């Protein structure tokens, strides 16, 4: 799945000037609402939020607030959030996944990125100002013009990550305003019976067959890191939902597309405290956690809502708490004395789970074989049915999920499928709906970005196809995207190299002819965890590449109003075999679906790139072919054989990019880490 540009943390999409979907020229187009006439013209999809704002302002008056901030996240800085946490959507009427709202006693405003401008205009009434820019700076500038010196800006401390709080606090404090932490969320006080229920599905333990290590081994490993740390932490506080899920090998379904449950963990040198809803643990799960335990290896279950009080009480002793600032809310940070805090960007659990052990690697590889079967079944079906004119983006995406659902260990999609035909594919994060979609056509490119959650792994793959006659430019653009994918996938680089230092290899073939793409080149991926698993990837905030990490590699190109191309594979970081001794790494691609031969201009490929592609196709045959035969999917097997036939140069290849790549690499590696 196409990811945020360099430097955007998953919970900080709004804080980066990311124009993924629409060109900057659209900044100046008129609002689809006409609020200047009386009565105003509003689309029928607009939500009247007068009652919500009136009630919120009454609460603000009670708290002596000049403004109140309503972010778009939950208390764990999750990328996807439960309906239970969609406060900003309820107060504004705008249901897009990214956007921050601020309400004063006289105005209400929303800031969101270009993907959501039209949606916001069609959902928000004229009470709301739409600001087509992102980041804390525009919000602060607006606040300074709207509230007087001495004004108080309220916020829920559990909904702001530490660095966002720091930005707001410094800017407001220096201008004579005050940022006020209010632990009772004001929107929650108003939402009442309209609020969706808190998720309550059972919390269950993964079978041993699907885990790389027992939870006891993981706890011992983290405690070992604590003992070796130079600042001698006595505890690790885990706030991200995937951290607790990974540590205990527990899963549930609180978050869309992610098998997590609301939780925190305070792991000390002598105790294990898991904060969650106790009623959701079956007797079997409780036994799993505490069967035969002794002393420091017994799990103490505490109520989810007590985490702040428990952390604060723990700090009364001679202790030091180790946190990862990227996912810890200010609500927990503010109760830990700074002299008792050890703050790193990522917690030791986040960094440890990024490197998969041999069993986890085997599990993830297996999930990608089955996922390839589902995607190939879908591509075969499309090839037969698109020419009939009966397939649309939405029905196609539904069928793909049906095919995945027939695969062993399937547990749902890993994100909302991007099924985009023609000009819709030029919007990098477009997804169809039952009401709004486009017919698939043999005359258009079709971009499919999708993934599955399986008990043994999480998948994410993108393929772009054309069933008719693509233009010369479409073929060139596709081939250059493919070259970028190949060149990064086959790259050999020194161990401990940061992903951002090699990211340009995925863009070089596009840059050569003045093309580029506006999203990130890749992200980490989990074992039945996050489809976007930090801190692995090719952005500035990612940690250095290490053997055992999985990352996506996904260059693309988007011609506004016409078509979009993205080719995404998941790859494992492995040790490279080099002529001379040294510790070098490369990638092993584990996604196993062939690219569209109809879109490849072989004359643009160097001999090395062509050789790599043919080896990859042979790997697909060896790994997926037997599975198709075993299941008697003979039509799909025949399709696979045709689409993985070795490619041969049709014309003298262009000069290899290798010399230019070497120069580029030397330039890139000269950058500071």
C-alpha cells in the first residue's frame, strides 16, 4: 500500500505537507459549497452539526476554554481507529481518515490534506471552515488570530503524541496562550447514546504454530535489554497496540484491518502488568497467561482505564521508565517525572519485533504463497470478465476478498482495497464504494493494491494491468516503475544502512526522464499485525535495515486525470553473498504474482534487470505452481505458466544504468544518516 512521504510517521500524516492524490493546482478551485448566499447551497450529503457544536461550546465555557482541539486518532496513535474513537467525525460530519478539528467560541475549522478536500466539502456544513493545508503551524497561526492573549486551548492528553504536544505548547506559550490538558474528553461527554459501543470481542491467544517465540521468551528478551541499557530502566511502558499484541501473542478485533485490542503494558524488572478489559479474557486465555507461573513471570491483569494512575503510582518509587515517544500519548508522559524517564523514539519492543526470527520468516513466506493464489485467481477472472463490461471497481474488490477468504488461516483484509481503473488510479489512495465506482475496461489501466491478514502473516501487494493496447507512454512509465522495483530489490548494500539512503534506486529510472511519484517507497509489515509496521522502511524516521526485517518496495507513477501505476512487493532483508568478505545485505522478494507482460517494454531493461526478472518468474513457478496444481486450479496454473515465460530482449537494450547507479549510490551514501 502506498505510504506517506519521507518523514511522515503513521500518526503524523496531518503534520506533513503530503499531496498524495491531487496536484497543487487544485488548491485554488472553488469550494463545492456556496456559503456566501442565503440560504447557502449545500450538497445533500452535508451533515448538520449545529447541535454538537452548541453542546461542545457549553462544555468549553464550563472549563473556561477559548478553543478545543479534536484530533483524528485514538489513545495509542493507531493508524486505523475504531468507530468508538471517531470523535472528529462525529463533531464535524467529515468521515475522512485524516484531519484535525479546532473549535472556538465563535468558529469551527478543519485541516486536512488534498485527498479529502472534496469529501470534506460534501460532508461539512457552512459552520465549518475548511483549511487546505496540514501541520501544526497552520493550526497555531489560526489559533493566534482567533483567541486573545491569555486564552486557554483545551485538549485530551491521551489523543496527542508527545512531539505534537511539544509543538503546540511551545508556540502557544511563547505567544501568551495556554495549552490545557483535560483528561475527560469533552466530545465523549456529549456523544451519549449515539456513540458506537466499545469493542468487546474476546481476546485470544495465537496457536503456538503461528508464533515465533513464546510470550515468556519475549518478556525475558526485553528484560535482558533493560539490564544492558546504560541508564538501567526498571520498566518499559508499551502504548502502541501492536506492541502488547506481539509481546503476549494475543489478538482480537478492536481496530479495523488490525487484529488488536485496547491495551497497555507496564513491564518491570519484577512484574508484568497488562491493562485491558478483564471480562474479555476467557478462562483458557487466562490460563495461557498464568499457567504454572512464578513471581516475576506472572501476568497481573489490571483495568484498561487505570493505566495512568498505575504508572503515576509506580513512579513514586526509585524507578526509571523506558518509553517510545512515537506512540506514547502526552496523557501518560505528563505523569512521569522527567528524571525518571528514558525516552527513545521507539520502544525496545517496537525495534525487536521488526526483526523476524527464522520461524516468523517461514510463516510470512507461507502466507504470501496462499495470498498469491487468491490474487492470481482474481487476475484470471478479470481477464475473462472485464471485456464483457460487467465488472466495476467495487464488485471486483469484493470478489478478491472472497477469494482470499477461501485461503487457509485468513482473518480479513489488511487495509481497504485500492481498486482503481483509469483516472481513478491517478489518486494514490483512492478506494471505491458501493455507490461511487467506475467500470473496469479493456481500454484502461487497472491498479489493484490489496492485502490480507492471515494467522501466519500479513500481506500487501500491488499490481497494475492493462487488457487492451496501452500507449507507448504508459508502457514506458510502467517499465520504468518496474525497473525501480527491480533495482532496489536486487541492490546489495552495507549492513546497518538506513532505508532512506538507498530509496533513490527505486526512483532513478523515473528521474532519468523527468518523472517521479509523491508517496514513500516502502514500509515494514508484520506477522498477523500491522500492514504498515514501524519502524522499518525507507523514510527518514525509519531505523537502519537489518537481516530479518520485512519491507514493502513500491515505486509508482501517476498521470493526473489519466492513469496510475504502482508495483509493490514485500521483501525480506537477507545477507548478501559478495565476492569479498564483508557484511552486506540485499532483499528477497516474497510476493509471488507476475507483472503484466502487456505493459513491459523489454527494450528498456538492462541484461541484469532482465535476468533478475526471469529468475523471479522462475521462483513464482516453483513456489506457487505446485499449490495451484495441488488444489486443481488448472486454469490458473496455465495462466501462471504463460505469464512467467522467460522474457527475451526484443531489441538491443539501452545502456545499463549500473554506472549511473554507482555514482548515485556514492552521492546518496554521502548524506548524513
